[in-house]
C-alpha cells in the first residue's frame, strides 16, 4: 500500500487532468492509517505534497487571470516545473516504498500526519 500511496498521485493526476492528484493518497490514508504506520506516513506525505503543489498551481492560474492572460507565458514554466517535481518525487517515493523504506516529500504543508 505504500507503493500505491506514492503512485496514486500521478495516476489520479492523469485521469483528472492534473486537478486531483491528492485524492488517491487521501483515500489510502483514510482506509489504511490505523493498519500500518509506514503506510500512514507515506500516504500522508504524498497527500500533503500534492496539496502543496496544487496550491502553487492554483496561484499560477490566479496570476494568469489577474494579468488578463499576460502572465500565461510566465506561468507555463511554473506548471512544467510542478509536473516534473511531482513526477520525480513520486517515482523516488515509489522506489523507496518498494524497498520498504519511507520517503519524506519536500515542499509539503503538513495537514495530515
């Protein structure tokens, strides 16, 4: 389940066009938080990480809207960076989960623990 906690973010990102990558880790946290400390830590970290980068993405959208579209060219590198960071961290977390280790995500607002 640790592996699924890390990979559910990118899977949900693909199926929701990037808007719900936090949903998979949240569901795993809800159903498995009392069964395993490692799964709880992995799913909470993945949720917090995806939520944090989702907030950054929304801020970029707000910037685009407030600048009447002028900020769109400025926001594209930001969205690309967010995508690459998310993909890199989830793959790194999945590799560590396959080894039975817990991965500590960077850039996370700790809402779940």
